[in-house]
């Protein structure tokens, strides 16, 4: 009897098949004036060795802010993500190694969340959802918060921290949407399904009245260098669908090189945040 050797091949990258032309078309689908601007805020930061942030990095320390963003329309605002309270931020460190937290900034973010017409949560990780899920006025915020069906499932079944567990009743207070690849969530604004960093991860495209475009890559990479070099994260605690993330990094790299009108945002890149605010591409103060 002959034996057949089975050779297992490891898939290193899964192509990300999003089409910017389709995203642009869907972002223009909903009637209403386009947004005027996008503002950002840093409410906390983590300090990580570069060797954890990007494959092949050195031991130098990288400051990684925890951010949220505000899309400004002529008559209202839409928030993208919601930051986190200090208790949750501190749960990612030990008492002898606390990391920077900015309570005044989080208080400003809470005001912006209260004032917003709508809140969009990109995925279930604590630094993106806790400003809503642990808010004293959760019911009020939940009534105007959009999450994907995948995010709703993650919030219910796999909370990022034990103290963030939610009941089905709480999750059902959120507006849950299911979609295949893209979702036009507001005039000039579309969600892009990009599972990989997490099972529910999404990116956000924004077209401004000025003609400028913004692509918030969220957590596909932790810093812009992940996208520039098409190199993933290397933190031992991060559990991702690496082939999916690598395909998304390559797609974002192509946009970075070829779409000069598109400004890219990355949640945790401190240098990028400083650069785009300095250049006026991103406002550094939230409207409340």
C-alpha cells in the first residue's frame, strides 16, 4: 500500500477585496450635506516597545494614544468610538507601572458623546466602546449608538475585560446593523467590514464637503509604519487573523501610495495624530 504525504501550506496573506470606488459611491448614497471636518482627541496612552508594535522593530519605546474621533456636520456631530474610563485603562497595567491617562480629555469626550447625533463603535475592544458601555447615562447613549451584528455578539459573549460583560438587554438597547461589505451610515460616511484585528473590526471612510477624504484604518495597524512597511504587529498577547490583517495592510499601503487625496488615520499612532492636526487635516478640539 502506498502512502501519500500530506503537505500543509500556511496561508500568509488573504487579499482584501474592497474597492474604493464602491466605498465612495455608497458614502454618497444618503441624502444630506457632507461633513465639514473631523476632530480627534487622545484620552490615554500605552507605552510599548517598538518590537511589539511592528514586526522587526527595536526596543525603543512607542507612545500609543487611545483616541476617538468626531465627524462634524453643519447641524450635528457623529462620534467614531468612545474612549475609556480610567478604571478600564488601568486594568491593562499593574499598579507599579501605570500608564498615562488624561481625565480632562475623557470628560470632554463624554460631553461630545452626549451632544452627538449618533455614535459609531468600530469594534468591541475596551478603548473603543467603554465611553458608551460604562457611561452613567448608558441608556441615553445606547439609543443613538450603532454597532455591527458582529460587535453586538462580541460585547455579549467575549467581553474585552471581565468587568465589561454586558447583558442581552443592554446590548439590545444599541442599534445593531448587519451588512455584507460596506454600510452607508451617514452622508459622506461609510463603514468597511475588515475583520482580522478582531472578529468584528471595521474601518471608516469619510468624504468632506471640501473634497478631502479620510480613511480611518482603526486598528488594522497600530501605527502608520505597519501600513507603510506592510508589516504586522508582533505583540505576543495579540490574537489576530494574521493573513486577513496582512491583506488589509497591503490594501491600505496601496491607498497610501496612490490616493493622494485620502488622509489616513490610525487609532494608536501618536506621531500621525500630531502631524495631521498640525497640518489642519484633523481638528484637535472636540465640539461640544
